[in-house]
C-alpha cells in the first residue's frame, strides 16, 4: 500500500488484513489535520458523494476515504460477518491503514457503522485529534432493528440490489453481510459504551431529527459516557444521512469544530 503524494487524488488499491481494499486521498494540504472517513454499513467511497471533498475544502485538510472489506470495489465478503466485525475494523484494519497511509493522529469522520468503528478505535487508546460521529450508534435500539428489517423487505421486493450494483462489486454479499448480522439474535446485546470512558478527544455528534435507524438517546449515551468534550448538532428534517441531505450545515458545523481543535 503506497503512501500519499502531494498531488495524488487517484483511486488506489492495497492489501490490509489479507484483503484488497480501495482508497483515495482528497486534498493536498500536508499542514492540515488529516481526516479519515469511515462509511456506513452499506457505504463505499462513491456513496460519500461530494461530502469528503466539501469537508476538506472547508477545513483546509486532506482526507482519506476507503471502502472496507466487503464494500465498494474492495474484495467482496467471502464469509458471514461476525458480531465483532466493527471491532475487527477498529482494532486491526484501521490501525494498519493509519500507520501506512496517514502517519499522524487523524480526525475520524464516521457515519453509522463508521462512527462505531471510530469510537472503538479512539477508546482503545489509538491517538486521534477528534471524532466527528454522524448518526452514531453505541448500542442496538428497537428502531434500528425495525429499520433494518424494513430494508430487508426492500432488498427482496424492489430493485435495490440493482441500484447497489453501481457501487459494490457484490451487492448481495454486501447487503446480506450487514443485514444478517444486525438482525441476528447474537447481535442484540452489542454495546460499545464501555469504550467511551477512554475517549478523551473532542467529539462532534450529528444526527437527523427524523433518523429511523437511531434516536437521540444514542447521542445522550455518548455525551454522558465520553471523557472528552462533546458538541452535538441535531439536523431538522434529516434522516439517517444528514451529511448528504443537508450537507451545507453539516459541513459548516464540522469546519467550526475543526477550527476549535
């Protein structure tokens, strides 16, 4: 896996933890705080849309985006996901990526599953400048299960698989790997609140007021449990992806947060 050059904005591939992953640097400022973007469970580089570029432009930073194993054009899943799949990403994969590609403590920008990975990483003692957590979850809520059951029905009855094929090498493996584990009885007790007590960096929490995958109780748990200072932003009329549906206010909030680090 090659390190970033000052003018390299192209897509690259590297092997991490035995799997080939796609990654890309956005922005060229070596003086800014490096950012690492961690996508949601069904996300990928492309599904971030223009958000990373907007954040990088607003903060004068450089951003690393990558598709995790099983997502995007990285290697497709070859086995079912386990209940600890986010722990594996946070404790094995992400440290390897930051060591090889970033080199200095990053600011992690995580969405949904990516936010959980960021919490586990920071709470395990890896150095970070801060956390931006978009629609985070630190435990399983009933509404999360209901929303994931609903999208399962959509996948079976609509053209969702065809739409996902534009962004994932194996859309069925990507979908079922995520959906099956979240609906598994073994996952119902998943909880990462214990990691919050050792998260001492500043945190920015962003959630849509109409998020059907989680409630503001998730933000309450993070604010109560985290050792570091917490800012929170609730985005009116936004659902699970406020950074896409309401990009301007979210980018503005992140820019203000970064300026205060």
